[in-house]
């Protein structure tokens, strides 16, 4: 990932905070083995998205399995964040990735997890794609059209924000709740005229005659930023804090490889995403991936003594969700600050 892109998105994050009221690889100590102060778990359950980031690369390269030999590593694919919240509520996951809107909702509602890592800031990897035959050429053409989006997701959040930013009432558009696979099927059947969706589904729609109208990068520049962060089950974090630190080190290693973008890295990600190497190279440039050094910077998590901008962003997201009726109350910044695992960076 180009440093210029990372700088641009850090600046966008700062702009978001103003509207509401910044990679080095590090080595972590190995996790202690059974019989020492902290034994390893027998299984680690990881909920993930098919998103272009360091975590998906870590999965493809088998880095977790290499770091935890003898531990059963279970990767569980999710389509939307609301299902991640359901799994976390039932203690069915140890780690998971979640988007900012469903993560905000989960924290506000007291689900048993905390944030330990920001995987990526979403740019053009999520966008409104419409059919050429739809007659939609600009966002102002949306009234009367049928658009799909996975509800309670980053894409849904960005789509509603785009409508609000452009003065278009939600009621003027028929918005259907569909997961990515269903969006592709509905597109093929001509049941929808467009969809606000992420990669790799976005590439499928573009290949099937779609065109991009607006991206999450543009929506973020106007004040509504989205991203994906890692969460860890509170019980797991309390029992295995060194395992959490070791996983952060794995993500740091994978993010460094992601940024280097070697042919092997691109090939592995292409296999995980189900895209061609050429499309994968494009997709990798559509998000800003963050490493461990970024996490503790003022632009992101920060530290316990000097919190970063993430709590402000989540507070702003919570305000949006409250106005949408997705939350029954408006959570304050302190709720989100308490949900960040600063201790894993001490």
C-alpha cells in the first residue's frame, strides 16, 4: 500500500473527528507453552471476512497455524457483521473481524468483546455499482430505483450516508437487504438495478456490465468514514493475553507482506478472494491496511493515556445508528474507549 494513500486516509479520519466535535514490523515475545504461566488454548476460533487485508493474507499463508503448532485453528467465514455479533454473543468465536457500524452496535449493546486491532480503512473497495441499463448516471438518478445492500454493514452505512450527503430521502429509493452472494444472483436475474457492495462481489458486478457511481472513499471524504477492526472475546482475552499479542504480531507480519505486494502475496490473496491476479492487484490498492505501529498512533487506537481517534469515529457512527433507529440510545465516547484493548500494546 502506498504511503501517500495511508496519509490521505489518516487525514480523512481527522476530518471526520472535526465534523463530529497517522509501518514498522515489530517482534512479539512467543506465547508461553503449557505448564508455564499461560497455557495455550486447545482451539482458536477466528471469524473472518473475505476482505483484502493482512488477516486474509495471514489465513492464506497459514501464519496462524505456524505460530500455534498443536492448536486447532478454525477459520469461520462470515458475510455480514450482524452475524459476527450473534456468534460473539453466544461465545462461539475467540477472534473476529467486524465493520465499524455493526461493531459500534455490538459495543453499545454490551456484547462480550473488545477491539484489539484496526485491519483496514475502506476506500474504493466498497462502492455503489449500477447496471448500465438502469439509466443511473449520477447519484441524483437514484429516486425510484431498486438498490441492494447488506443491512447493518459498512456498505449499508455508506449508502445511507451517501443519500443523506446528497439530499436524497431514503424513502425515495427501494433498498433491499441482501448478502453479497444474493446480490450477484439478483443482479443476474435483473431483480435489482444496483448494489452498494464490497470486494470481491463488486468486481463480479463490474464484469457483468456494471459501473461505479460513488465509492466509500468519496463518502468518507464528506465525513462518514468506515473500516474493519478486529475484536476478541473478553473471556479469551483475559485467559490468553499472550495469545492475543502473538496474533497481533502475526497480523503485523502479514500486513508488511501485503504492503510489499510480491507476486506470491498477490497469488495467495487472489486464491482467497476468488479473483484474477490482475483484479487482486487492483483490489489491494482499494483499502488502507494498518500495521502495529499505526494502531497506537493518534489517528487510530492511540494509547490508554492518549486515546486515538477511533472512539470519536465510533461515537459519530453510534449517533448515525441512533438516528436510523438501529440503536435505542446514543452511546457516548467513553463507552467505546473502554472497549479498546490498549493493554495488548503495553
